[in-house]
C-alpha cells in the first residue's frame, strides 16, 4: 500500500482531523522548544548529539543511519560539532578509513543544559494547567511515544 493511502478501517474524518491537529501541535511545540533551548545549534546538530549520546561512540556511517541522512551530510555536520568542541572524532585503530565519534565532556554538558532549559520551560507552562489537564497530558504520553516507534 502506498504511504499516502489510508487503510480502509480508519474513520477518515476523525482520524484525519486528529492527525492534522497533532501534526500542527507537535510542530509548534518543537519550534518553541528550539527557541527556548538557546542552543546556538541547528536541529540537525542537536539530533546528532543526542544520537551519539544515546548509542555510544558511533562510526560516521552508523550516525548517518541513525539520523537518516547521507554520509557526506553527516561528515559536514560532525566537522562543525568537532570545531565547536562538542564531539571528538578518532580513526579506528584497525581500519583507518573508519572514523568514530563520541561526545566530549563539553558536549555532554551542553546537551544537559539544553534539556534542562527545555524542561524548565515546559514545567512552567504545565504549572498553569489544572490537575485534570496535567493528568490528561500524562495519560497521552505513552500513546504519543508509540507513534514514534518503527513497526515492522
């Protein structure tokens, strides 16, 4: 089935409307969190830092796969992160054609600071909601997380 086709068992108006609202809300929230992060890094750079942190030292090819970008793109991105002192790149001791990247202490600190600022902004916003609104958001988190899981 083509990616744009809708399975016949989905109620079109309700599902489509929810999908559109969710897309818009997620886009606005992501944009606002980027603004609040004060990171001075691009979204691609932040994503790469998080992938390197999550998956441990990675080859450039593995990082490109994680980020779903072409290898030349990840090479340029890593060069900027190295120049900023956020990652270190080292050649594989057995195969000089392979480069590994890992976070520097400064990279770990920067990620932690960015996450802390984003969380503080969200917490301040959530504090304005009543208990029922916060409970509804909490109840939705598992479902929202399930949307991002790749299924076979």
